C-alpha cells in the first residue's frame, strides 16, 4: 500500500535524486497520511510534500527531492515513516541509493 519509487537509483555526489512515495488508502473513509523521510549521513532532504489526504480507496504520490552530499559510502538506504490517525509505520518503505565515485 506504500512504496518508494524508484526502488533503486544511482547517483553521483552533488546530484539531486527524485523519489516518489506511492501510497494507497485501503480504508472506506478519507485518511490523511503524514510522511517523514529518514535519511542516512551523506544524503540531505531538499523537499518533501505532505501531508497527503486520500479519498476512500484512493491513491496518491508524495514527491521527495534528496541531495547526495559528500560521502565515502557506495550505497545508502532512504526510508519513510508513515502515520495516519492511530496508525504508525516506522521505516515502512525504502529505496536504495547507489553512489558512484
């Protein structure tokens, strides 16, 4: 019901990558979803939309822009926490960022 897209992306230091959290509301009622990106050292959040309201059984997208900073890592993982009313899903969706030298 929630996935980061693309699942894997390759970038160089200094580049900005665009990710989408594609989310579906399987509830029979409208829900608002709060999205909190979690980034490891070497990646920096430039932009994150949200919260997002979805109609019953509706779908939507939250756009994220992430900068690849100076890092010696060759791979990092971006995760997102998702909250709606009394539901909390920590590090629920993830994407792999491969970093080329």
